[in-house]
C-alpha cells in the first residue's frame, strides 16, 4: 500500500520560482541501506518497491555496463518519473503549425478535446547503483532524496507502475487468444495481484503490441491463409491483377468436411455484409445433422454478390462432397444470383426459401389486411416462431462488423471448435444413452444406431399407428418426404404383414 506523505516523511511548503506552491518531501532514509544486492535485477526491484511504498515512481535514468565510458564497473542512475523538464523541439513546432493550418482550412471541423502535457517538473531525486566485487554484486547510494511534488496517492494514474510483468503479459496473450474480453483480462490480473496498477489502456496497448508482433509486416489476407494452413483447413482461393489480390476464398474445417459428407441432404446458405472491415461478403453454408443440430459446412469470402462468384464457391463446395451424395434441399433467401448459381451447380437439388423470410413476408402482408391490433397480435402468435438460426449465432459470435480477417477467423474458429464438440456429444449421447420410452421390443434393435431425434419421430408415428391404421388419406404425415422415415400408415402395413422388424432393420441400414 502507498502511505501518505505526512505519515512517512517530513514535508514543507516552499514557493517556486514560477509562483507555484509545491510540496517538498524527503525520502533519503527510505533508500539508505547497507545491503549488498546479489544481482542487478535484485537492486532494481528493491529500489522500485521502496519507491512504491513512499508514493514515488522510480525509473532508470541511465545504465552503464562495465567497460562503457571508460568505466571499469557498471553503474545505474535512478530518478523520479517526474524528473527533468519537457524540451520543446522543432518537431513540436512543425506539428503546431500544421494544426493551425488545418484549422484555418477546415473551420467547421470539431476541435479535439485532447491536449498535450507533461508529468515532468524537474524533480531532483537521484540514486546511484554501483557494481562492486568480482561478481554481479551491487550497492545503492542516495545522491539526492528531495522531491518537489506531492507523493502519489493512487498508482493507477502512473503508466510506469502499470507495466505488465513477463508472466502477466503471457497470461494476457493466452487469454486474448481464447477471445477473453479486455475488461475480464484486467479483472483477472488484479485478482491474481492485488497491487497490480494496470488500467484498460495498458491492456489495449499490450494487445496491440502483440498483434503487431504476430503480423510481422505481412498482410491481413496472408495472416488468414497462414492460420488456415496451420490448422489444416481445406482452402481454395483465386486472385486477380499483377499484385495477386485475393478475390474469393473458400475454407472449411476438416471436421466440417466429415459432417458434410455424412449429412449432405439439407444445406442452408446465406451471404451477408458487415462481418469484416474490408467489406467482403461472407457466404455461410450450414448443414443439419441427424441429431437436428446445425453445423457450419463452409465459409466463403467473395469479392461481390454476383452469380459467377457464387458458382465458383458452390463448385468448391461440391468438390469436397461425394459425387453420389449431393444435397437434396438447399434453403436460401431471395438472393437471385445465389439461386441461379444453385441451379447451375446443383441442378437436382430442390430450392426452398428460408422460413425467416417467409415469416417476414407473412408479417408484411397480414399487417395490411388486419386493422385491429389485438387480432393482428393473436394472428402472429399463432404463426410458428422461428428458432435461433446459425446465421444469427455467427453474427453474435463475431461481435463486431469492423474486425479484420485475423480476428474474424479466430472468432469463427472458436465457434467451430465448440460447435463440433456439441455435435460429437449429441452423437455419443444417441449411442450410449437409452431413454425409457424407447425400451420397446420392436425398437430395441435400433437403439444405439439411430439418433434420438429420429427415434422420437418413429415413436410418435408408432403411437398413431393403431389409430390411423393402413389408411393413407387419414395419415396425413409427410415424414417420409421430409426425413426419409416411415409414417404411421406405412408402419401399420408392415405390422399387418408381420414385417415390422424388417422395416426397423431397413431404417438402420438406411442410416436415418
């Protein structure tokens, strides 16, 4: 803790030459020691800690290694962070002239509230460290223990005290890679060290420095391509011009490829802006598993929402799929260029409009026809509500519409890792977990081979089987068309023929 100047040291007020009244206090006794420090780092750490105790920030003004400046032994000169005076140079004068010129040319431009300043007030405090003995041993001498300013009450206002240690910086890097928010990083640092004096600006600066180091002079697109290669993504891109500017980029996770080949039947596609600061539209391709979970099959950055761009993207998607197992249904919005591309690349697939867009159309039409607000509200409540889409989940995970390719990829990669974990967990649950309502003689053979979602459908149709009978008109179920599973009247026919067991085995072989 920082102690008040009145409790630790003698103080008095004097009148400075420029008319300001400043508090002068003595810290000589704080730094007088007969200790011989075993290393330079030990001397520096002890000096800074003693300065923290009495409310000053000790900095290294000069450090001479042995042999420099004709010295046989090393020396360190310590001072107060408020020592010295601000030197106005020609660069500052040029900056001021440019600001005045810009202000005269743009009189309506709002002036910045930020103004320059300095913490330096000519504090005379000085300490000197000397290297003694044959090894790395040091002693400390007090040259001047006086200060012409008040002691610091709160270390958070001093950037030097807020510097991160090597361990803290490593923790910040790891947490940043795991997409932890800056405020949570700062809270963690302060929780680990109650004396930590870092601020949010410290965290932002450290994260910026780390990004600069990682980039090492390469472009955003090169960073993205390197990340894709490092994590074994399937990737294709095409470029244009003499500078090889990437126009379109297709990429998919290896686990997504496996899921896509296992569940290619229904795909949902949507291209959207506002996912990156370079304004590249992002085509998001989503599949559906047998456990009724969605997964991101692929992502494509396209140069423009044109038919040729979509044809290239869908052709790359088709190349990672099995030729004999292509999508049966593709759901999109009313993006005409995308719809035309689907007809060219997947001509056999049935195209459907997204339910969200249908809901919006119903909302727009009904609002014109129904004047009474109460009736309109009841009508919309009767309309099926739409569950959270994979598209909205992605936009929420990206958090910002102005992030760069590197940040976008990190957010999407984290989303895919969690998504694949959830999908694998749903598969494993269907394999090992047996629900009590599935323990029927006719269903025992398929438990552990068929997903719980499919078993729910089969169980529901089996309960209708005795009521519906073999009457197809009375059945009214579309389960065979939508999911490839038998409906109630089909199951009744098989039961009459005594082949219900063979039907269930057929379901297992069919993989539904």
